[in-house]
C-alpha cells in the first residue's frame, strides 16, 4: 500500500470540521438490505413556476448544474458540507420520540440525510430531486428508499402521504417558497485558501448561481480584484479566507397516538399574566401551613 501526500487544499477539506459525535450506523447490515432504489419521473416543465410566486431562479439551469456536479469523478471531494448538514438533520430526527413509517426528503441530492438514518426510525424513505444523476449516484444506506425524479416546486404526492418531511440545502433555490424560512439559522464556517477555491467547491457541489439576472461573464480583472478585497477585508492570519454558510433546518412530522397532544384552546386554568405572581402565591401557602 503506497501512501500519497495530500495537497494543501485537500488537507484543508479534511480538517474543515472538528470531530463531533455521530450516532453509529447499524452493525452488520447485509448488502441485500442496502437501499432499494427506483427512479420515477415527476419533473415539471422546464423553467416553470407557480403563477403566484416570484420567478427568480432558472430551475432548468439548476438541474443542469446539479447533474453536472453529480457525474464528476471526484464528486465525493465536494460532499463535505452536505454530509455534515445531513448528519445534523438526522440527529434532529432521532430526537423525536417516535418512528416514521413513511418519510420524504425534498431535494435529497445523493441522499445525505438517509445514510444517517436506520430502519428502527424510518420504515421507507422517499427521496426526491430535480437531478437524475444525483439519484443514480445515491449513497448507500440501510433503510429502504424510493428515489423519485421531481422538482421541489411540483411534488407528485397526495396530501397526508408522509409521516415525516425533511429537506437539506435545497430549498434556497426554490422560487415558490412561502415565508417558511423566517426562523433561527445554524452557521458553519469553512476556511479556504482563497476565493477561487471557494468558487471551485461551490461549483463542485452544484451550488453555482442560477438567478435569471446573473451576469453571464465576469472579467478576469474583476475576479482578481474581488479576491484581493475578500482577503484584505476578511482574511485569516494564516492566509486563508473564511466563508460562512447559514443553514436553515425544517422538519415536519404528522401527529402520532404515542405523542402528547396540546390542550384545547380555552382549557387553561391559569393565565400567563398570573405566572409572575406564582412566587407570592407559594410564599403565602408556606406561611399558612
């Protein structure tokens, strides 16, 4: 076995995230149980969007970008961010005290969430993505999966089909998105040798700009000037430059009999306005004893 020294950029990718605890995968899973995969068609017409939504992004271009990224021979090199966020979402699923017979991942990519889930938690996992190459090159996983080629804006499922819905690093390219992202965000900071390495990784992830009004060409002088300003304003002492990814987590699940239900409106016996007086009430109770 011959060991080969990694380049500075590869070493940086390997050390971007500090070691963190992860739930261990199931032990001894035979190969025959790894991922039942089936690709079905459900992609909307090219460039289409809901007539009532903003039409900011070229969805056909995003499909091409993701397909290009998924068929690259070194695609694993660019999976580090999606792998990390996928594992964090899986951890949040494990925190829900129930199992889910049917679950859906909207904009799954190569299955970055499913690979961290087990059969005790999810019975069957449906994965949808706009890029057929991402589904064809899906990662191996323990749980049975059904891969569906579909646009996130036009999902081909009936209402009340799934017990759990998750999505990771996909909805930021969706045009028809309600104000569902008005919530706290998680941040992941990654250090790169320079701006051009950052842009290379974004392209490798299939995350290049696809806005309709994007500039088709940036001149070399403009790019060099931007890289110099970036380093001057935000550069680290070791010469690298930081990039901060803001992550929005959304998980929705259906009510189950094993979970407690909220009380009916109007059934409370104490108002929130009286909670501030609870210490006085307790003190009076002790004196009367």
